[in-house]
C-alpha cells in the first residue's frame, strides 16, 4: 500500500515528466504500486496494460494488451510488487490475478 503522501509525490513526479517531453498516455489509471527499488507501476485500466516508471517519473516499459492470454489483460485494476520484484496484477474482467516475472 502506498501512503497518500507518497502517491502525491509520484503523481507530481509523473506530471512533471509529462511536461518535459514524455508522452504519458493513460486511460483510467487505477492503481499504483511502488517496488523496493523505487520503480513505479501504474495499472492502466482502459488501455489494458501496466506501465513502469522510475521513481523520478521517467518511463521505463509497458506490457499488456487486451485479451485473455498470458500477459494480456481485461481492465487491470491494481498492481502489487513482491519482494523478489514479481508484479501481481488484478486482471478484473478476466477474474484472475496474473504474476509477471521481475523485469527491467
């Protein structure tokens, strides 16, 4: 769980990054998880993907498309990061939790 204060810091950081040239294309971002290394994972609900940023708000990677297969989502509502770096995603409309291996 991210504190309200930390969530505001992340929001400001991501907003600041957007103003310096990053193209952040969210469509109903619905959840934020912060890894122990400071990496920020955002559940992008309507785009059916997870986006990762550095703690400074710099885009790192994204994954997911709409579907029912592995690595595909249908309205991912939340994410959580385990101590080993694995990312768990609440894949709402597919009625499942997906685990992604630690990544970049």
